[in-house]
């Protein structure tokens, strides 16, 4: 876009964007429950042109050069918006309230689009409240405590015990009872472990049962298998397709980098097995999502694994290493903010060279997400249940041994909400260190379990706070480059 007196606005609306939440694309979710943003009706185009509008306070802006400025409303749902100089001047005109019909007729449609993107709002409107998202009840079903890998950063004290059908069905029934009793509209089941594919017959049986209960209760249902991907043969993939289950695979590098971080019990690397599984999934037209966990060991090679996922057109999500009871003392897994930024910048350059046609705003920032404002980083203690192989219930899978309820409870979520001592995800406004942060509705303070472990309280800010603050502006710039690549302008 060159310099022009004609105001021009570019946003993701100008792309034929693919949502990661469609049936065609698998759940990009990783282990932690990322609250599904509440369905949001974008601001209606103002019908009353006599009503005064005013520019939203606290917009984040950044110059992109070439007469283009990036604008982002942290409380809004418009995502990254780019304005040329003339459109910026029009936005600045709304520093004082003014009705749309005070504008020249040619400018009114542009102002209406500013309103639809939530950059200007009716004068006198209080700052947009960010609602708590309690739309989906998410449950982690720990179908086995066994695993065939020994990943360096794993938090689980593994045993050979698997969940049985009786406990599993009791858990599913309790989850649906709670979803109905607490007014949720959908249930998301994460079949996990240990390595969930080691107990695949149970997963399939439970999901069939869950589908029946969802139909009976008129609730939405999504199921995802969280797997290391080493043992999914053709039959298993067929069964997963038949069951309508999505697949999320952990992949931390290419070849030896992945092998060092995610070896088999006998020390052999697992990359080759996963690559065969990815080939098999592709042959069945199944697109798994990939989660990449960053530690000091694979950080510098992040661009390589991103190239690998981009080559295969796999949606991916980045997670940062979190210290836990099993890794305490392993300082070699920690990385500095500076090292992370070097690696992430190099990785972002690879993405910018061939950006995918779906939003990047929820995929690159660990526990934060920039696609929808939210108050809590996860559903722990609110909208998330973790059921272990015995039927004990915890609020977070990384603290699965902290039982706060049992699946036999008549109101499982009620029992979790009433429990004392379980880990929970506080509201970001209750986090003193985060209250003035411009990114609080994107970050919401980070993983509470990690904040508690490293900084002493779930209400403390994330140990990754400084890294997040450096990262967020770069993710917005990357998203702007993505939009410019795909926009029909
Ligand atoms: S942890 Fe840091 S970046 Fe996140 S909301 Fe709190 S102050 Fe902001
Ligand atoms: S507390 Fe942390 S590890 Fe547990 S569910 Fe929340 S974000 Fe995930």
C-alpha cells in the first residue's frame, strides 16, 4: 500500500482465512485447556449515523513503514488491523466524539469499518468488559499412567496402571452431568496419559459413550487424542477417523534434536517412528496438530522443526518448558529470555517467508493467546477437570496427584469448585503485578502452576513475563505480514 489520501483498512477479514476451529482443521490445542473464546458477534455496523463515536482508549499501535500502521485493540475481537496514513488520520479525528454523519460521505463507510473492528465505539460506552469464558467444559481423561517414552521435561511419575472401562464410563457420565448442571454448551475431552494410544480400545469405547450422552443432552462434543505418535498404525488411525477424534502429536525437533528430548524407554530416539506415523496420517487424509515444547536443548533448532511442519502443512503450537517435580534441579532445560527471542525471531522469519492462511495469534505465545481477550490463562479450578486412572479428580494435569474430588461425586464440577487446596487459575485483575499490564487480556498472567512453583503464588506473574512482553509485539507484526500476504487487496 503506497501513500494515499484515500483511507484504507486491511484486516484478517480481507483474507480467505481458514479457521483452525473448523471441522477441516484439527484442534490446535495442546495439553492445557485453552478456553474456547466465547462466540463473539462482531460489532454491528452502526445504523444510527447521528450517534457520536469515539476512539477506543489504550489501542496498541506500531509503525510498519510504507505509510502503514498496525493497530490492535487488546479488549477487542478485530485482531490485527492495518491503517494507511489517511485512515490513521480518520481514527485520530475520533479522539473527540463525533457522529458519522459529520464526516464526508466518502469517509462514512471507512468509519463504519473502524466501528466493526472495534477501534471506535459509541461515545460514553464503558471500557469493554472481558467476559469469563465458560462455554466449554474441558476434561483430561488420563486413560493410562504408562508411557513408552521418557521425555526429558515430563512431569509424570509413570506406572503401568491404566484406567478401566468402569471408571472411564463413570467419569464420562459425571462430566456430562456437570456440563448440564453448570450450563456449559459443549464438552471437550482430551484423551491423554501417559501415552493414551496404549489404551486406545478404552478411548474409542469412551468416546462412543460420550457421543451418546452429548446427543442426549444436546451438547457440543469434541474429542482429541494427545499422543506421542510413535505407535499409531493404520488400524488405529482408521479407528480414530471413524470415531471423529482429532489427533495432537508432540514433535520437538527434526531427527536427533527430537530424539534427544523424546527418547523411548530404552534410550532410542522416537523421531523416525513419528515420521512414519505422520506419513500414515497423511495417507488417511488426517491432519494432526503438532505441539512443540521448547527447552534449552531444542530452542536454537526451532526454525528447522517449523520448516518441517510448514512443509507438511501441519498446524502447530509452541509451548515453553515448565519446571515440575520430576525435572527440579535440571537447570539445563531452562533458557534465557534473550536466547528465546533469538530463536523465535529466526523462526518467525521462516513463517513470514510462507505464512499459513490461518491466524497465528493463538499459536506462538505459549499459554498466552492474542486472538480473543480473556481473563484467565486456563480453566484450572473453573472449567477443567482432570480424571486420573483411578477416578480421582484434580484441577490441573501437571498436579494430577493433588486429588480434590472423585468421579463418584454427584456434581463433579461443583465438588471441584468447592474444594480447598486445588490449584486454580485466578482472574488476571486479581494479579497485582498484572493489573496495569497492557497485555493482560492476552496473557492473563501465564500458567498458574508455574507461577506458583517459581514465584510462590498462582497470583504471581509468569516467570516468562519478560519474554512474553518482548514476544507479543513481534507476533502482531508477524500476523500483519501474514494478512498482507493473503489479503485480497
Ligand atoms: S505475566 Fe507479565 S505479560 Fe503477562 S499479564 Fe502479567 S505482567 Fe502482563
Ligand atoms: S495450571 Fe498451568 S499446567 Fe495446569 S492447566 Fe493451567 S496452564 Fe496448564
